[in-house]
């Protein structure tokens, strides 16, 4: 017989793969809450749900996601048929592929959303894991600024549904076309613009000196002017001119959002977003609490992405919102609901003579929409109650000879200790109201 030491040596670790999570019941409760708020908010704006496989041809991401995502952060393997496969690091290329496949059958404009898990091989840290679940929201077929405004309004609505106030977060906004116009004005070489964009996108992740040196290496004596313009919105607008078409359109977007009561908008010229496929408006939500000073999620316009599939031009805009940063935000601001088991009531049995009554009562309550667990362990009643309480079940009904004889049941609310005698036909209504 193996010793404890030998068993420990042979045993497999109970830890999950680095950078991913196990979801225990309490964790699932939080996740279900986040998902429910997401679904309620996006469906209220007319979005419909879709999904897709997490496996995609590797070239889908290599074509447009960006080198860092495709080459450094993706899980890529070769299958037994010799095909290179990527486990999706993001959802936008997949939904673009789906729209392109049925381009002439899908009625535009279309509003689609999904909640899926995505995978990226990167260093696990607060707000960033190797797997997370993400809300993906995309609108296809509207090329005017109204689509961008509606998307940002939806983002604000989602945050409000979670209980956040405007002061709790800021929505940063920029436009890739404005940046291109700035590069034209300052005569930044076309062949260096992509690299400049990538360095600026990493600005908040590297030191000021490293950022300055990298920009100088690329742009030489033009670096200072570019850095200044990207650091100060007023300087950028002065360079382009307040009457510039793109500047006026940006002002129009912000003013329209302001009229809709969304006032926590901030024009941020240095906002770039990392994906190569963005073509116009880009936006990002940031937590304003100093305890969680980070970007939460973002998105933007990607009018040219469907072109890689050889189909007609389809304008598109959207965003992705991850569950990890969402949970961090809710915890930081005290907005997570208290855990409550999905089991509404536990029936505890004082002796074996009430088995039939307990099962009969449980069946009737279930038919009335109540989630019921019957303790079948045969333990003492105190142990049964302790287990129900530890599991977060809000109510118990203890059944013994008295209940068997009288047909009256005491419903006990474990948190408050309040006990209410009820007839069988009254139980379901009271439990569902949760008013005790």
C-alpha cells in the first residue's frame, strides 16, 4: 500500500493551467450576474445573439488583427490535417467572416452580440488573464457617425445598468482618420506611421524616456511635434484647424452624446487601440478610481475588415468588454451583488418517517417554480441547517411529526432567523417574493 508521501509524489496538481480560472458556485454567480446585465443592456438596443467556434484558420488573425496578437499572443497549432489553427484571441475577425459569408442574405444594418471565451498567451496580471469571457457587440451597415454615437451610448447604458455613475468612469474617444490627418500635416513618412501608432498605443505601459527615445528613433526631429500634438487635444486641433472636417465631425459626436446625457467623454489624441483593422472612431472606457486606474474595455470602427474576404464594402463598428476587468471595476466600486444560491429553499427532515411528505412538498414547490433541495443525508437537523446556511440557501423548511400531522410548515429565513408558519399552498408565493 502506497504511503501518503508516495501518493503526493504521484498525484496531479489541483491547480488550473496558468492564467485561467476555475469557477466555483460563488464565482459562477458573479459571472451569471455580469452576463445577465450585458444581455439585458444590449438586447434593449436591438442587438441579437450569435456565436462561433473558438477554432479559426490562423490566417484570419494574421491578416488584420496585428502582429502582437497574431504572432506573440495567440495559441496556434497545426492539426492532423496539416492546417494551422488559432484558438480565437478575439471575436471581431470571426463575426466579420460570418457576415462576409452571407453578405447578400443578411439584412443590413445588423446589430449582433455574443458572449464567448477568448484566449491570449500573455503574462497573467490584474485585469489580464490567458482566458476570459467577453461581450462582443457589433453593428454592420451604417457608415455615418450615428452608429458610433449609438455604440458609445450603449456602452454608457451598460455601465449604468451595473450601477455605475458618470464619475466612476470616463469614455475616451479618438479617430484614426484624425491621426492620419495629423501625420499628413507633420509630414510623417507613410512607411513609419504604423510603427508610430504601435509605440503610442504602448505609451502608458512604458516609461516616458523609453517612449520618447522610441519616437525619436523613428521620426528624428519630427518626434517632438508629434508627441506634443498627441499629448494636448488643443494643440492637435490648432494644427489641423477648428474648421477641419474631421475635427467638426468629432465635435458633433461629442455634442450629440452630451445632449443624450452622456457627459463623461474625453477626447484623447494618444488613444490608438492595438488592432490594425480600426479605420475611424475608436473609444476606450477607463476606471476613474485610483485603486483601479486602468482601461476596462474599448472598440471602434473597422470599415475595411470585410474586404479581406473579397466581398463588397460593409461599414462596421463595435467593441469587446471582458468579464475580468468588469469584475475588477464592480469590486472596486462596491457594485457586486451579495452571493445567493440558486436554490431557494432546503427541506430538512427530522426523521425518516417524513420522507414521502418531504418529496411530495418538494415536487409541488418545483412545479410552482421554486428551486428545492431535499437533505437526504439522515444527519441531525442542526447539521442539515448548518450546511444549507453555509451554501447560501436563503430558506429552510424543517419537517417532522408535527408538520406531518398538521400540514403547516415553518419557513425560516436563515439570514434574519425569522420564522413564518404557512400552509402548503402559501409557500411558493412567499418564497418567490423573498419578502420575509
